[in-house]
């Protein structure tokens, strides 16, 4: 990564009084008509009421997860962990929730994966018994 500052998530998020939207993902945060400091909800974490700063942390986390070029960066992963912690969830839970939504959107656009998608799960010839066995033999 050339510059960490080039990937600061807040620069990829549009914020106004009632919503936060991302330039890289359809996920959003919305301020609900509810009194108190915890009046925000994230589209990918709808079961929790959040403060504005937590909603922003959730949007930043989504931006970081949605950028494939950042997957292997340790600093970015630490940024993701920090944001998940601000939301009161583990990074694993956050990643699963965001990726489930990414996969769901992909299936809505392109349909569910067919047997041909499983081709990239083919095991090497020397795996296990030495046969060219597939992970899903029913699709062989």
C-alpha cells in the first residue's frame, strides 16, 4: 500500500444528518426517529441501536472489507478489529455479516452458483489417496 492515508475509510463515506452511505458498497447507516444517543442502525447490523460514532465505525469497517486490495494488509486488519470492537462485536462476526450480504447481493444479481463454480475446489492429484477426487463428487 502506497499510503495508509489514501485508504482512510471516512473519505469514502458520505455523511449527512440522517444517513451515511458508502462509495464502494451499498451498505448504509440511517438515523431512526428515536430519542437518545443510540438512534442509528447499520444495514448490515440491523439488530443493534448505535451511536453516531459507532455507525461511522461500522461504515468504515464495511469500506475496509469491501476493498479487495486491502485484504492482506496487517495495519488495515488492525483498523478493522478496532472498528468491530467499537461496535461491541468480534472481527469474525463483522466479517461474516458483511460477507454474507456481499454474497447475497451477488446471488441476487447473478443467481446462485452452479456446479461449475465448484471446479476451483478440485483437489490436487496427490491429495489423500492419490486419486483426482473432487470435494463434491456428486458434481464430478
